């Protein structure tokens, strides 16, 4: 079985992160990956 994920980048606020994560879930993604430097993509 395949699992699909999405990589998310910079979000200005906590609320923006939550909205992006909820949208990814609603679109059917199983995982979310973020960079280890949240201020800017590494």
C-alpha cells in the first residue's frame, strides 16, 4: 500500500500551519514533511 506525503515550507503563524496541515489531510495526504530549519528552507 502506498502512502503519499507533502512537504510544507514557511508559514507565518501557527494558524497558517494548522490550516495547511488540515488542507493536506482533506486532500488525502498521509504524511507531512517539514525542513529542520523552519525559518527558511535549508
